[in-house]
C-alpha cells in the first residue's frame, strides 16, 4: 500500500511498539477514583479495578457504604464525597493525588411527564446527573492533563438515545453528558487523557427499584433486550476495566453500549420468520 507519490505510507507509532497481551487489562501501579462506589455499578466497578491491580478510592456521599465496599477486598480505601458540592469535588481532586482513572456513576431520576415536572425536580436531576459530572471532569481532568495521562469514564444510559414517557429530563441529562464527555475527549486528548461513556441498559440497582416492584413493568423491560432479561451491576464492570486499561489505548470520545441489545432490537413483537 502506498500514498499518491508512490512512497510507502507511514503509520504513526502507537504508545507501545509491541504489546504483552497477557497484561493488556492489568492496572498495576495505577490509582483510580470511583464515585458512587457505595453500591450498584460503582461498587462492582471498584472491585473489578482493584482485582486488576489498581489502587482504588471508593468515593461516595454515604461514607459508611463506601467503607463497606472498601472492606471487601485489598487495594480499596473509602472517601466521603458529596458531588453536589462543587468545592468538595475540587478539594477531592487536590487531596487524592495523582489519579489515573476516574469513574463516576451517581445519578437520580424523577419519573414524571414533562408537563408535571416541578422546577425543583428538574434542578435536582440536572444537578446530580449533569452539573456534578461537569465538576468531576473539570476537577480531575485538569490534573490528568498536566501529567499527560488518564482515563475518565462516565455512565450515560440507553436513554441518551432512546426515550419513553416520564423519562424526558433524565434522558436529556444523559444525552448532555455524552456531549460533555465527547467535548472533554476532544479538549484533553492532545494531553494524553481519554474520555468515554458507558451506556447501560436496564440494570437491577436502587435507581430502578420502582420498576422492579411492578411485575408487568419489569417483564416488559426484560423482554425489550435481545437477551430477554435485566442485567446485574457486575456485568458493567468489564467495560469499566476495558476503558481504564491499555486495552482501549486508542478509544476516546465514544459511548460503549452495554445494554443486552436493547438499542439494536426494534420493538417487543417477534414476527414469524416466514
């Protein structure tokens, strides 16, 4: 293969000329901060990162929950952090030292049609889902850029691309988060920092407890995915390790769907094949 002048095309060298694929997902010597590590996807993400060699700070507004996660495995420490406090986020970015990986999962939802939403409810959802994400990216991203390395992983949702009645504000925050992270990828990429989103489907967490308590609703959601079921929080951990590790060294500005095929399947009706 050659370029227009008949010369051999030059392929830029990657971060490593050759790779030891047996250690591709290892995170030894790296420091990670997982915000929302007290439960659900955040907890499983922290455990998975530690299992691959990272030193992990389990950050959560509920310090007792963070401490419970940290007590389950070596390499984990707890840190109390309320991401709704911008000054606390800025202070954490300074106190926690050289952070190589930032994962944040905290989110909330108020399931109401738009015309029934109150201004207070709108502000509550936007503040946690979008404003706090902005503060985390700004706070930790600056230090990563100065050091010339880092991976930022935020959790969006299938609702960033597909909606339903009662999910409008939540969906808007998740779509906004994707664009925020893409912009961060563009701005921080030249400094060696990668920024990506993971979009889960329906996961059995406290945030979805309202759905799980209604059998018809829970089954309708399960049947929408290609796999015909809900996911467990631990099934998101592999994507976190991938995006944190050298296995994804050329992946940035993307949204990785871990949704059981939800966004690939058209409707719930299975027509006859012939």
